[in-house]
C-alpha cells in the first residue's frame, strides 16, 4: 500500500457512494471523487472526500481510480472516450472497475490501458446496498496476481470477501454467473409463491418453511422475504433493466461456450415482460408480479 498515496473515485451512485465513503473513511488517505450529480459528493465530504471538478481532476490527484458507473458504455466513455481517463493518465496509474461490465469490453479496455502504461482490473461487487453501507460486500477480481495484491487492501475497506478469480475478465465472469444464478432463483421463488398462494397456503408461512429446508437461499431470505412478500420494489435498487443487461452478458458467454442456458433464457424473457409492463426501473424481484399475474 505504500506506493499508493492518493485515491480517485468516479461514480457515486447507490453502490458507489458507500464504497467510496468506506474506502476514504477507513484508509484515511486523500480521496478525490467526481459525479455528475453534486448531491452524493456533498454527502461524502465529511468523510474526507474532495469533490473533483472533472474526470481529469480525479486523474491528476489519484494513483488508483475506482469506477462505479451505470453500465459498460459509460465505463468505456469514462476510460477511453473524449475527456476520459486516458486523455490525461500517467504511466503507472491503476483503474479498477467495480461495475458488472461485459467481459469483452473489460478485456478490450484493459488492452487499451496497457498500451498507455496504465493497469486495469475488473472488480465487480456483489451483495446488497446494505452490505455496501456496512463494508461487507463480496468483490470478485480479475487481474494479474501482482496487481491484485496491490489493490486488495483497498478493496478490503469495502468488502468482507475479496476473491482473486484469475486474469482480467475473470472477475466479470464470476459476477455475471452470480447474477445469472440469482435471477433464476428469484424466478423460482416467485413461481413457488404464486403456486403456493393460489393453492391455499399463506405466502409468509411458505417462505419461512422453505427457509428451514433445502430450498433455503440468500435470495429467498432477502429478495423473497424482504421484497417479493411485502411487495417492496424501490427504484434506487438493482433494477429490472440492470438484471436484463447482466443476463444478456451471461447468455453471450453461454453462446460462446456452446451451452444452451435455458434457465437464463427464461429468466431474461420474464424480466423483459416485467420491463414491458412498466417495471423496468424497479428492483428486479418485481418480476414476481408478472409471474403472479400469469398464475
């Protein structure tokens, strides 16, 4: 950690703001952040985070730059687009992408950065917004071993689990598979609730009973009991459209691997129906509403 003296952060959204706050607060190191929205910048000011005026301002004041942006296109634009990081980057700087970004985009950006002497790691985060606030995320990292060893202490300020998954792109593969499985389980527990309630059992009793057996899962206890049962699907959580994006990435990997991912395809189809029904911006377990209506 001794050769990293300044941290930069770009993107202070639902996950980015608490991650930035935890890194700044726990490391007690100079942190400069930029976001198009000034509100989250004001919210982290008391944690020692200086608001930057631009991406270039962050680059000028950071050894490592963390990205927490809306999607792959935004990551590409911020890294290599007009006014992006590489426009003013110095050799030896490090970029760490915390987003779930398509694997091919990740590897392409890493190659472009390497030609400029800039290191690039993919480090997508998993678990909930509450975990981001508490600093107990799971982070899956794709990077050369030496780079992983260098950034791991900083990621540990935001996570209870930091896993080296292999070279660049492997963190994304692990996270995309994580989200694919999660989406399929959310579909399964939504179907179980719709079938169970229509057949005469109380929904809460059903979920509580399932949680005591082999059907228990993180998704059942969190997405099921905290979102699907009470019908709470906030717009500032992982949305239907974000879940669709990640399933598109999973299905692209499946196609390249020549695997017919029927479960992922079904989950993607149901999420598309939820989007078409007007739920695209809501927390993705809202797909249960579409399933229940179909029942």
